[in-house]
């Protein structure tokens, strides 16, 4: 079994065939998935996708791109929404200095609120980071000194120093279809050195479809191709990679683990 630890199935690109997307994921051996909240204003829609499906879960949070558009995420509100049995993570949240769609200070403030909610709930922090390695490492380290919290750097494409800093704080690292891209040799070099017991795989669908499906709309079933590529990098069989990443998912997303099929 594989787990797609990060996808966005509430996005309108799935409106025409969402049920088929779920069916194709099951047929591909994807036994569980987490559909990720990027706006608190859409949390109800995200939750509605997870609530009736035994092996579908969700998160609660505001993406750094949307921080300037959304009502401020307070720790109290995040913690309150996270009480739902289907909410298994806090985020996605983080820093994005590539697009800078929200002011950086606002991104940092929102990020810290999400960290505090993760610490209070014990749920993993789902971190988006792009072109912000130094600030990301500094904030994670500073906040960890105030009390530990679990987390994952999702769709990892950052530098080795951030990977090592995150691993040192007990974080997991999730690899997406980017690891299959022709120009991603630096990322593959880092991936080869990542400990197997800290790895997850994801699609980040509808974005970043892996080779050999590059250019298509991504969907959870395609995580199979990313997993095969990661298995080759790590020198293990696809079956072993699937088993290990599923065990890692159960350990990190412990709230989901009780209902994820063996």
C-alpha cells in the first residue's frame, strides 16, 4: 500500500471527475491520502471530502500564498478546527519567497501560529517552503527550543542544509514528482542520503505530475511513479519503499493510523 500524504482534491480541476480520481487511486494501490487545506475559508469543503471516506483525511491551515487574503489564523481557531476526527495535520503553512504573494512578515506570523497549534495539538506541522531556507531553518529551530512539535517538509525541493536541520529536529521529508524531473539532479542527490525512516511520498496534485506523466493534471494514483523513482534512488524495491513510507506515515500522522488499512 502507498499513501499520498499531500494532495488538493478540493481544487476545481477535480470537479468533473472527483469520484473517478478516488477510484483510480484505490486501483493503483493508494490506500490512504491526505487532502490539504490552504484556506480556512474553504475548510468545510476540504473536510467534506474526507468525512465520508474511511481512508481519506485532511488538514487545517492557510498556505503562505493566501495569508494576505484570509482572515488571520489564530492558534485557538486552528486548535478548535483540528479537534475533528478527520483532521490529522496543521497546515499547509510556511514561507514562500519565490512568489512573495503575501508580505514576508505576515507569512512568518501565520507560520508561528500554526507551529503553536501543532505543538498544542500534537498534530504534525505540514510545511511549505520555497526560496526561504535560512528563515525556515531559523524559525523551526527557535520554535523547537520553546517545545518540540512534529512536522514534515512537504514537496521538498530545498537545499541540503535545510534538510539536515529539519531531520535534526525530528521532522520527516516528503518527496513529490519533482524528484523525477530531468533538471532535479541536486534534489536526487539529497534524496539518496535521506534516511528511509523519515521519508514520505506525495503528489501535491493537481500540480507536479511525475515523469512519465509530466504535463498532465496530477492525481493521487500517480504517486506510484514517484515512489518507484524514490525506490530506485534508495536501492530498494518499490514494495519495500511502499511499506516503509506507509509505516512512516502511520508514525507521523498518528491520528490517522488507527483507521488506515494494513
